[in-house]
C-alpha cells in the first residue's frame, strides 16, 4: 500500500521556521578568552611561542599585539617569534573580534635575554675562577667570558681580529689566527690554541700576547723534533696531563696524536701512523678531541676518533684500542663497548667524577662514557637538532662541538650551529649562558 505524504499547515511551517531561526540566532556569542597567554623568557635567536585560548560564534578573527600595536603576520591562537631579537621583548596580547563584539587578552611579557656574541663557537676551556675561553672558528677569534654574580657572563676579546684570518704573533686584536679550534690551559693560566688553518699550536699568555708555540704557519707536515721545527696537519684537540709536563695534540690531518714535551720543548708522535687513516682498533682516523687521565704519573688518553665514529683508548706506550662504538658504523645507540654507536664525535673531557663526556656532534647530543666503555646519553635527543633548555632528552643542541667541566662539575658546551654556550648539570639539566642586560 502506498503511503500518503505528510502535509503541514502553513501556520505550522511558519512556527517551525521561526523556531529554527531563533535557535540559530541564540548560538551566536561575543569572543571570550578561555585561557590567557603566559609570560615567556627566551634568549636571542631561540624561538618563542605565546598561546591563548579563544572562543565565540562566529569564529573570531584574531590578531596579536605587541605593546598595543597589531602584528599583522600573527593571526592564529599561537604567536610564534621564530628568531627573537632584544627588540622583540615587550607586552603581548591577542585581540579577538566577531560580529557580536571583541575582547583583548591579559598582557603576557616576552623577555629576551642577550647572549655572548659568538658565531661558530668551537673550542672551550675553563679556569679555577670559572672564566671561560672560547674559540670562534669562523670569526678567527678567542673570547673571554667572565662570570657575574647574577649568572650572566661578560664577554671580551682576548685575541684575534674579528673576521680576519692570519698568523700574526702580536697582542689582543693585533694578533691573528686561521680557524682556531681546540683550547687548553696550563697551570699558570696560559692558553694554548690549536690553530687549525695555520697548522700550528699558538700560546696566549696572561697578558694577551700571542706567540707561535709549535709548528710553522701555513706549513703542514708531520715532522717531529724541536717545537718550532715540527710540523702539524690541521690540529684540533688539545689536552695537558695532570703535571702539565706534556701537551697532547689531536693532529687530525695526520691521523695521529702528537705529544709536546714542555720541558724539552720537543714534539713526538705518540700514537697512530701519519698519513695512514684506518678504522681498525690499532689506527686512528681524523682524531678530533683528546682527554687525559693521569694515575701514578702514567697517562691514559681517550680520543674522539671522528672518522671512525668511535672513542679510542690509548695507553702510555701508545697502544690503541676501541673503548666504545663500532668503527665505521654510525648511530645513536647506548650500550657498552662496540654495542654503542656515535655519529662523528668531536669534543671530549674527563669529568671530575671520573667519567668521560663526549660532544657527539652529528647526534646533537652529549654522551656519558665510563672508562670501562659503558655509554649513555646525558643530554639532547639523539639524532634531533634544536635549541631548547630542558632536561635529558627534552633538551636540544645543534652540532655540539666541544666540552669542558669546572671544579663544581658543571659542563660547558660549545653549541656550534646555535652559536651558544650551554651548561649541563650532573643530572642532565641544560641551560644557556647569557650576557648582562644593558
């Protein structure tokens, strides 16, 4: 049987339409702020975000304001300042409007802290007063960072001419370097510099006078003997033994570790075969960093072997073995011995607690290595670059290059691509060194 269509009287249809219209009209509402933006502190160059919750019908149009002035590019619920400058600091609000009205959020303060002016910081050393010395490889300079009571540091130029390469043995800005990299301090406060591009080891005394300590500028080679007659090939890492009687050099281009005897003023090849890189446990391939453990006047060296992505151990007789990592196989794995993996590690230092810290450059992480070869990640998300101050794997670096530790156990890292100096506690909490606010 066919069904008849249902018919509504005209008056009923009218009432139905008015009810629908009334319901739609009632759904409209003026904008309101459901969650206020919170104040944020960042440093120059580190991305910052301000967020707010907004509701209303129709959906409100949004625009963020800085100190009451619209920021035309910021029209979402999140305001992103991707490369903050000091001038970006101020009071931020979000203004929301629709056909039913408008509202402005509470003020959130963006604080942008200045940082030391460093472009590509590479080498780093710290003295007993916690004064830091940093080489800026691209700018060809050495900076001095003096700690202040408020936790900031004051930067000054120790030596080198900003942006100008050379090999001048003079004082302060009249001196010149060519891509200075590794640094080491002696017991008297003299600073030694691996002058990578000049193939030399330079010395900066406590008055800022620069001299060539070993090698000859722009004359690469692998000659042993008197320190000034000796030749190096792109030296990178430097480290003294406990008595400051020997300065060890990671001579990367020669694939060797060189030893400079401070008393006799002579250079010798301590480990590796010049001109013969290799990934076997008895060879070195572009060693970058060196750390020294001295016990009963016997030196044991730990080396970041950049070319093989391993940590090497070298005995006092020059015997080489692999402490951690698997030669030629890069990765991010924690573990023990050849079960661990690194990705072109650069800097290495011996912590006051007896373990090693490694700047695992292309894993963007700081690794912790026991002297028995057990590897863990202290800070950074392995394989992921970034720029965040957090704890453990929540923190991020971008090609950390070198590392040193002060007497209280705080580690300082040259965060190469971010142009920052980062700090790490023994618990893996990461911070950033800042400059005084003017």
